[in-house]
C-alpha cells in the first residue's frame, strides 16, 4: 500500500485514541487516558515522519515539520490530550485535502475513465472484439449503443447520434451522417453504427487528450512552488513566535499552543486545490488547460494575437468563382487541386476536398506529395506534377504566366487558390470564408477582461484581412505572413504584456510555441497545433477563449484570497496563543476551522462564477 493510501485510514487511529481516552476518564480510569493518547499520537508521528522524509528526498521542505514539532512538543510537556487532538486534526486535514483534490479532479478523472480498451472489428470471420491498439487505419468497426467511439474516423451508411459532452462540454447530442467525421471519446447514445477508422488509437483525438490531461495532473503551478518557498518563511515565523512566547513567559505550553495553531498551514492547502479546481472546471467546459503553469499564465494575458482562417473566421470557405486556362474544364481543375490537397490539414485544403467530393468528383491518390505549411502543396496526380496553393507559391513554379488574370479574382474577403499542372498555370478558384458568428462580441468581452491589445495575423493578403476585420475592435492587422513572420509578431507584441496566440493549423504551431500561452482551436484540428499549444479548445467555438481567461483569472484570485485569509488568521491565532489566551487543544480546533474554511473557499473555483458570457468576473 502506498503512503498516500494510508490517509484514508490514519484518521481512525487518533480518533479512536481520543474517544477511548475520554471514555477512560469518564469511567474513572484516568491513568489509562494518557497512554492511549500517547500511543495514538506516536502512530501518527511515525506516518508523518515518513511523509517528511519522502518530501526531503524530493528536495521539498514543507509545513509538515511544524505538525511534527507541535505533536512532539505537546508530548514532551505532558499535554497528551492536545497532542492527540493535533494528531486528529492533522490526519483529518490530510483526508480533507485528499477529498478536495479528488473532488476538484472529477471532470479530469471522468475523461480518463472513458478511455476505451477494445473495439469491434469486421473481418473474414465476422465481428471480433480486438484490443484498441490492434485497430488499423481503414478498418470497418461497429460502435454499439453505449460504446465510446474508439478511434477517429467517419460514419458509414447510417446516422450516428453522439454525446460529445465529455469532450466539448456541450450537453445536446449531435448527429453525424454517412461520410461525416466522428472523434474518439464520444459516446454513442443512438443505435449501433458502422465507422471507418481514420487513425490508429495512439494518434486519435482522445489519446491526445488523455496525454494532455495526465501531463496537466503531473505539473506543478509556479504559484504552488512559490507557496513552498513561503512555507519556509512561515515555518521560521512560527518557530520565532513560539520561541519568544516560551522565552518571555517561561511557559513551554504557550510555545506548544503557538505551534499547534500553525499546523498545518492554509498556504500549502489552498493553492493546489484552487488550481486543480480551475483545471477541472475548464475541462468540464471543453477547455483543456495543460497544467497549473498554463492556468496561471492565462490569467495574466494582456495581448491576444489571432490567426484568421479557422480561428476568427469559420474555416469553411466556399468557391464563389473560378477561372481556367489551357483548355481544362473547371471540374478537372478542381479535381486535380483537391486530389493534391488531400495530404493537407489546412482548412482551405479540407474545404477544397469537401467541395470536390460534394460535386461527385473522383479524386486520385497523390504521390510524391510535399506541403509547404501555410503556402501550398505539390504532388504527382495521374502522372502529372500538380501545384496548388497561394498565387505567389504556385506562380513561383510557373514563371508568373497568367498571374494577372488570377489577381483579377481577388475581391471581397476571398482567398485565391492557384493551380498549376506540369509547370503551367491552369486556373484559380476564389474561396470566401465567413467571419464567425459573435466574433465582434467576443473581442469586446476580451477588452472588458483586461486585454489591452488585439492583433490579427494572417497569411492572406492585406485586402482580405482588412475586409474581414471591418469594424472589429482590432489594434493591428498583419497580412501576407509566412509562419516565421507570426513568430516575430508574437515576440514583438511582448512589449505590450504577456501574449496569447490563438490558431488552428500546422503553420500556427511555431507561433503557439513562442507565445506565453498558445491556444489551439478544436481537438480535431492540426495535431501539431494541439500538441504545441498550452490550451486546447475541445469544442470549435471562439467564445471559449474568453471563458478560459475568466476561469483562469477566477482560480488565481481564489487561491490568493485563500492564502491571504488563511495566513492572516493563522498569524493572529499564533499571537493570541503566545499571550496565553488559548490552550493547545483550543488552538488545534481553531486551526482546523481555518483549514476547512480555506479548502472550501478554494473549491469555489469549481463553480461557474460569473463566466465569460456575463462580463467580467
């Protein structure tokens, strides 16, 4: 049994010792009381000593030492009742802290508990239950009612009704039709359906989420590390007050009372509970924050850099006009472009492929494919070398011929996709991407939450970026960018305060890594973006950015409130004890009341508060 598992049972020892000792006095056997209280206290002291040794081996010095000193000192001066009460309060506090952390991690634990272990696969012998790791791309799987979708894939031939609440925080079930994507970790609440596996288990969305959650649970927030350092200061202060009380009064019991009031300290209880509560609250809303460090940094953000495509806009562009050259039909130009773009995860490429499939075009398998992030794709399609992407990218391979005709397509807030075959420009497609609903309202709410600067950074041309921004409350617009440019912008914006970068594509990953906080839109977006980001929005809704900031700010505020109130009350109690106004037993009870109040206050971070939809918290 691990040492931490003893917490659930340790509290029974001093509780039994206290009860039996009081019973002995009640039934006129007072000589039995002191030995019972002493033995119970010594058992707790042994467990506490093991805890302290374990912490010291990790290089951590905490206030468990004060608990050890207070119990030892109480036994040394014959205050056995006070010693067993302190032992009971200490063990009870450990139990309370463990309960609070379990309560705070509930949503994270729910995510981990949903992880599937097997899948039902169709084969030559019919349906077979196989280990999750045995699922291969292209396998046909059966998802039964009540099953968790095992891997990312697409629905085959019917309608799937899925509960995505554990992943996205949305309680209303969604329908997915034939050919539409389903993500691992969602629950089938409708009838059985078949699906085609699109990824193996370890590369699927839910496996990535689990890795992020486990990493978040192992992380330690800077505030918690700062609390550890403050714990040493508080330890010194406690010993100083106890020593002064003994020196000036000549009564060692006063020193014991001081140490008892200082055991344990809210400083080491409030911070981790509030931080984990915030992480858990965010997870319940479909916002995965990768640990306490990211949560604290999120609360201090003052500048936001937004990508355009798939972030500020819907990322669901549609073809509004097209131009072709050299005798190829518009359908053939689209087919060749979509065939090459199958290798890309960029939102424009995905939309192009979806448009071609919706028009009934048969796509070819690309060979020798190579993607230049944020610029375009080259591939061999049916024996021809095809280039598809931005005008500059494609025309650099064709000598610039007919580029002026393509530029004539540029209007409104559209994006031109150029297509070349065998080094010759063959056409272009104008794609229009719409602004997300509520984007303007979101930016105004971000302003109200203390965000002093909002910047748009996009690879699109200036005219497109300006058309998208319109009347939005944006401070600066940077267009015609390559991935390296976004990194430079993030670095430059640090002059205005801590920077958050929000994006969703492979080309955003370097900038996400460069920012103090990187936020990836949607768990089904680029895996590079999700792995690099500090925050992943599991639901593709931009308003969750404001909600994430609100949760982080509230959690940090609650942690600081708890620490301030708890430390203030503890110091006041120690001073009262130093003047002999309370006994060691009364001091133990007082400290436990403070601990309970502090932990319950820290658990407030689990609640919604006044969330991002209702204005500043």
